């Protein structure tokens, strides 16, 4: 499906006692360092959703922050794996500056293909798909709500697409049919509680919302929808790029104000 915008979310804490850590990239920094990477030495922690929280059915509140979603995605797309990427055509007009740029591959799709050249891309943009095929990519035109690709995959990547869809539940059920029993689904989406949104509301009277977005998800609601559609979340990460760190200072104290997030899920049961 077309994916006009892309933005490029965190994980369970280690099972040790002590103060809650502050995290950056795949490095977890002990509490006490206001900026990620203070005087304290970093320590690595396992990534995922904390199974020890009081309410595990909604425990999608993460404690690891990454700067780049690809740091997590790369672990699941090794050469030889069957990988599906959804929304593979870059639909943002600002990136189409010439005739040859029409139907350009989405940045995430290009990065995935660099690691795994056999990755299959899917998009609703027929002209864009035709251009990608001419450029040597493996890609098909299909509606992600109803597609039937006739095969299953080890990893399905849904980067910044679920917020564009009319029926996210139907979309996830379709992905469940395309995922192998031991496969992983990776979903990323903007965080509606991003700290910079409050700045936008104070300045302009409303939050910033991409014209192609029709839904907001936070970690709790997306985890609930994943469980309703046959998945079980197993890892979670906040995503916070370096930009706007001054205006987004609140996330240094509460990661729930982060820019976006990522959930890794597997087939339930």
C-alpha cells in the first residue's frame, strides 16, 4: 500500500533490580544520565516486552530507545530469509524531482534489499511497482488488506503503514496468514504522544498529522489489536531520532513521549 510518510520503539528491561535505565540506540544507560550517554558507562540489556509487569496483557510500555528502526529490523532479514516489506514505493512528492524518480523505492525497502536482495515488496501504486520491477526489484502490486501472495514469510516488515489503512484489523489478519509459524512481524508507527506534538498544539492550535494518516496507535492499543488478530508481541522499542531533542526534552524523563515505536510480534499459540 502506498506509504506517503515514513518516520522512522523499545523493549523490556533487564530482570535486575535497581533504578529504571535511560536508553539510546541499542545501548541502555543507567538512571542518572539525563542525556543518553552521560558519564555512566552503558550496559546492554535484553530487548523485548517485560513479562514481569503486573498486567502482562497490556505490558507494551518499553524501556529501550533506539535511534534507527533498522537496527532492529536488520536482525530479522538475513540473506536467505523470506522477507516481505509492505508499502515499498516512496509516495512523497518532495522526493520526486525528475521523471526518473517517479516510482522510486521507499528508503526502508532499499535498505532491506541491500541486506536481503530477495525481499519482496508490496504496494498499491501500480505505476510505482512497474518502475521498481524495471529497476530489478522483486515487487508486486496488491492491496495489503486483501492480498493473497500464495506463500509465507519468515519476516514481514510493516514500516509506517498501519496508520494509513482503513481497516488495520483486516490488514493484520492478512499478514497472519502470510507469516510462517516461527516468523516475526515488525510494525513501526508514529507515537501520538510524541513530546513535540504538545509544542505544535501550543504554537498552532492542533497536533501535526500527515494528510495520509487515518488512525493513531500507541503501544497499548497496537499490542491489544495485535493480540485480537492472532499475534503476540515479543519485543518493543521506542524510536527517537537525534533531531528536535531540545523541544522533545520531556522524553528524557518519560520515554512515552518518544517520536515513534516498534513492536516485534509472532504468531500466537
